[in-house]
C-alpha cells in the first residue's frame, strides 16, 4: 500500500503551539487551569508535522466472527443470541439494497450477512442495478423524502418503476423473508403475490417530513409489505402495517471503533500535532454547516477564557464538495491564528486515525444543528468519552442529558459544558462510563443481529 | 465468599431445580404519540399493555447501568420535554415492583397525570419540546443452560447469567407470578425454605442500583444466608 506524506490535508492554523507544563494527562483526569488567561507564556516548539495517511483505501480486514464479540458483550449474551436463532435454522433471508460498497447500509450488510450465516440463517444479499437516470431519480427521491422540494414527474415515476421491474425479473424471491432496504428497490414488493415469504421494508432515512408527492407515490408500495423498520419513532410514518424500531448501530470491532494500541494513538497525535499533555476537545464531522463547526470554534474560544484546551475539528467533505470547501474556509477564518485549533481534512479511509483522535480526546463535541441518528456520537460514547451534543435528530436517544452525556442548544451552552466537564473530571468520567454502557446495551452490531433474529421469529410465527 | 458456618444451607437439594431463563425484546412503534400532557393522558388510556410494559419495566432494563436519575420514560419525558418537575418526581417515584399487573400500573400512571393536571390545568395543552412516541415491547423467553439444584449452584449461576436473565426473573417476574415477589424469592422460599433470605431479596432497591449492582447484592445476600 503506497503512503504519502501529505495526502491527508492538515490545515493547522499555526506551525507552533504552546503546551503548558501545568497541564497533565487526558481522559477526564486532567489537571486543568481555571481562569481568564489561557496559558500561552511558554516556549514555542515545533508541533505540526505532516500526517501520514495512505492516499488509497487500505484493504478491508476480514469481517469478525461471532466469537470475536465474546470479550465485548460476554458469553451469556452470545449464547442467548445463538439460542434465539436456533428455531430459524434452515430458514433463509434475502437482503436487497442499491449499492454493494460505500454508505452505511452496505457497511452494515457487510457485517450482518456473515454473522447471520454463522447463526445458520442463510442470508443472501442482492444489489439492484440501474442506469444513471434511475440513480439520479432515487437521489432526488432521497432528498425529497428528507423534506426537500421536488416536482415528481410521470417520466420519473415510469423510470423508477421500469428499473425496479427489470430487477424484479432478474431476481428470485424464494427466501422465507425478503428485506428491502430504502426506497430505491421498494417496488420489488410487487413480487410478493407470487411468493409466500414475508416482506419487510427497512427505511434508513428520516420520513418525518417527506415531500407529499414522492411519499404519495411510494406509500402504496410500502403498504404491501408485512412490516416496516425505522431508525427512530420520529422518523416513522403512520402505516397500516406493523412498524419496528431498529436503532442504527456501530461495530465495536470495526477500524473506527476497535481498541487501539496506546503507541498508535500517540503516533497519530504526534503526526497531527495534537498535544496529549493538555485537554483535547474534538468534533469529528464533515465540514458541513449542519454540523456547526463555526459554532464549535466559537464555543471553544468562549471556554478558553476559563480553561486551557485544544480544539480538533476533523472530517472530510471539503475536497470533493464545493460547499464543504466554503465551510472549511469559514472555519479557518473563525479559528484565526489560534495555534490550539487543529483542522484536519481527512480522506474517507481514515477510520483508524479518527478512532485514535477520538480515543485521545478529553471531550467529544457533536454540536449538530440537524442530524440523522448521529453515529459519530455513538462512536464517542462507545469510547467512554464525555460527550457534548446538540439536542437534534437521533442524538437525544443516545445522549440522555446529564446521564450519558450533555445536550446543548446553543454556542453558549456548548461553551459552558466544555468548561464544566473539563473542571469536573469525575462527573465527566461517569458520563463516559454510562455512555459506553448505553451503547453496549442498545447500539452495537450484536444488538441489531438480535433484533433481526427476533423480527424473523415474530414474522415467521416462531416467537 | 460463601460462609462455611452453615454448609447444609448451600448444599441441600431442592425438590425442583431453578431453571434460569432470559428474555429478549423487540420494539414496535405504536400509533399513539403525545405532544402535550393532555395528549399523553389520552394515549395512556388507549395504548396497549405492551406499551406500558415497555416504558416502565423494559426501559429500566435498557438503562440498567444508571444508578440515579432515571426511573421510567414517562417521568423522563415530563421532566426533559415538558419541564414539569413536579409531575416528573411523582411519576419517577412509581416502583414497578409494587404492581403485579400492567392494568394496575397503567391506572396509577393515569391517576398521577390526571391529578397533576387538575391542579395545573395550564399544563394540559402546553406543547412539549419533543413528542412522546409510544412504543411496545414484543418479548421472547429464552431458556439458558444454567440451572440450580441447591443454593450453591444458584449463587454460581447468578454470577454467570446475563443481565437480561436477572431482569427477567427479578423484575419482570411479578407480572407472571401476579405476586409482589420475584422468581428467585419464590424458589428460595418454596424449594429451600429460606423465607428470610427470600424476603430480604425483595428489599433490594433497583432504582438506586445498576443491574450489575443488583446481581452483586443478590450474590452477597445469598452467600451469607442462614437456614
């Protein structure tokens, strides 16, 4: 795998920084100074090095096996999962979505399918095919279902149905349960009348405020399914069929979430010029206005009047998205010449680096103004990090205020919580601990495997 | 550590063994939702029993790692989304273990909300920050390989079963038994004659302990049991 010295774009606002000998440790046990003057009167030293990030995606590691999860969730949990699945032995499932690589659904199916196979539930995964016109239409549908304006033409409807019909004729639906992911293949359900299996529509998107035209077109298809699954009650619609709640989940063994060697975490921090002897506040997000990175910089600056810390803003989206580049520029302007603000534009295959940055952080911020479920919050909680997050989308499901993290509604609130958590490490540590347990109980891959098994049992009358 | 002073208590065989089960739950999204306390009251009257179970018994399991500040979803919503601390306190004080049926638990929740709205009529239609979405729990009981023929084996199994199994036998059980007790106490009293130990287990405060704490306390109490 080739590596370059500078394929990750580090955008530090200064080449030197001012670590203070007064500040030691990270992870909630920091000794931090409290007062109006940030510590700056120490000798400057070279801090920012060029990051070493591969310019091509690394080979994907082999998917984990069920036994690999035992140290994480415990043997009794794993045994219960295996027992739950025993009545499904010999049953088969088909998953259908619109892409084999990239995106959260493909990532999830890549993990789910082998785990289901290990449970003796034969799981096939089919991907629909279509031309550019089809995927342009479904992208427009996607945006419209999120509430965007869209004029649904007869031509678009016909093209959507025609591609679904071509795929329907190509595919066989002999399995006991057919799971269709998202709107793109939704019309495949017209095969239901010819096959005895149960049909499930798994909707990964927020349908709380859909464009009426697009939803009115899709709704008669969805009503033909036996059940629907949503990621949050607030994303669901009133439907005549049973609706189930599957929270999105993270894989604790993925590159982004697995345990890392301390030496690797240190190396990443060294590469990025992050000083681990001082508190680190981090937001991992695309440079997108809805993630409010400028608000995070403002909150950090307000907090810095009282406590010492560095701010790391790391994410992608600036190099391949014109709007992302504009937002990054705004963030750079807001950061000014502060040497303790570290802006990192990372390529999409930086999972290990992001993992290391999260693990090195004292606090994680996700000050979104609008959010889907917010899996970066899940990742932070899993790493037992005290988390400050905007009370939007699916975040309150994860961050229970003052129990598993803190919710904020403003820049001022965010600034206050940074100050408070940095100066109350015991409380911060307890939040992190609770957050980890919350994810372990409700938001891990293994929990979702259990949900699928339960759903199949219920649908097939084997509960 | 098991006391060596009364070994017979620990090795005496029970006529019937204790089979440890567990349960697994799938969340169904229900039609009811509430944007105000008045709507919550209406929905509380019409929602299925499985919703009452989900938002009281089951949510306790989902948040089993919290020692304080969380009791049930209704109390949490009244506090965080309606800013009604007085109502939240009263709802949070509901101890699910004092109910042996979901019908009586539902009545108590309704009574508390009705009473609160009688004295705070302006709160009835005030919009909540976020709606309350009613969900329901579909449950499947799972046998586990653990069984106990005597107290020693029982304590050993307690150390090894999942948290869900503890919740199933110790908290959910009263809905099955229709008694203000739990599967553990019922077996200890009926099969081993340990009336005092059985009664003491019932006094463990599940609202100020995590389920892991509950497990440890069960083990501690039973390890010092006397005939």
